[in-house]
């Protein structure tokens, strides 16, 4: 079981590197946290499920860090689309983005985040739910 946990943590670490993280200490810490979080939700002995949940946790943490830096809460469908677009833009940039900055709090002045934020769609005017007034139906026949 320990060998499997190490292999899962290595796979999660490799995934975090593919997301653009480069700081090995940060990668090790995040991979261990993701594995620990996944263990709470998976029955013992289910290694494939543990791997899947660990990778999902890594993706969730990346999305949460990116969304918080861009001011996207993810609470609406539009926010989810914007977050997906921002994630794709971050990962598909011609120049690699130092995504370590998303987790260590130094991303506030990053030019690549400002570029991404400028390309995200903004509803004009901002969405605001309105009450629908009651209307009686009139039939013409």
C-alpha cells in the first residue's frame, strides 16, 4: 500500500508540473495534501479511485487558486466558463506561465494574469436577477 501511495503521489506531482508548477517543495506539499484529501473519500484498497480523486483534488486546487487571483468565484455558469477559459489560456500560452505564483501569493503583479483577465468576457451590464411581474394571460379565441 505504501508503494502505491508513493506512486500516486509521484503521478500527482507530475500532473502539477504539467500545470506549470516548478517549485519542487510546493509540488511535494500540494501532492501530499491532495493525496491526503483523497484518502478521506476513498475506501482502502481502491488505488485507481485514490489516483483519480487525488488528480481531481489537484485540478480543483489549481482552479481555486487561478479563480481567486482573477476574481472568478465559479458560482455561476458564466464563472465556470470563464475559469475554464482562463485555465486553458494559462496552459496554452506560447511562453510558459510560472503558475507557482498562484499558490504562493506573488501573482498579484503578474503580467500574464492581467493579459488573461483582459480577455475574459464580462457581462455588460453585470448580471442582476430581477423579479418577474405577474401578468394575466389573455386568450384571443
